[in-house]
């Protein structure tokens, strides 16, 4: 799973755009991709800033490329809005693409049950 690109609403203030870039900035150490700034460092720097406030309504995300769907084996892209969403995804036991997810959901509906 690799970060491909970061999307930030271009109408946002430049400082806020830079802050989002820093939030998602990654470095690769011994082949493992990680964030440049820790969540703590980041908060310390931007807590109570107007940029942080801007983010509440801003549109931004990082696009991640996932090597393969566990169901159809195709690679796919994933939009990530926050680090917690990313870590939840990394820890998820079953990683499948949206196409398979939709198919699975409709099959479950058809069969009359849902996985909790
Ligand atoms: Zn799939």
C-alpha cells in the first residue's frame, strides 16, 4: 500500500494547503513508508491555528494504491482523509476493492443478512 498523490481543494488558503501537505508527507525508511511528522508534532505545531480551523470544512485526501484486492486480485485506489482512517484500514483483516465491496453488499442484501 503506497501513497500516490494528495488532493487539496485549490481554493484553500496556501498556508492551509501546505499544512495538509505536511500532514500527509511521507518518507521511506528501509523500505517502509511512514509519516514525516508524528501526530503529536503536528498538533503541537498547528493546534489552535486558523489553518486547523479551515480544515474542518475543507476537502482534502491522500490517494493510496493498494497492491491487490483480496477478492479479485486487482490493484485499486483508496481515498484517505485522516491518519486514523489509514491505520484502521491497514489493520483491517479483509482488504477488498470498492467493486467487490458493492458486490458483496448487494449479495448480502439479496440473501437477507448483513455481516456485523
Ligand atoms: Zn476486488
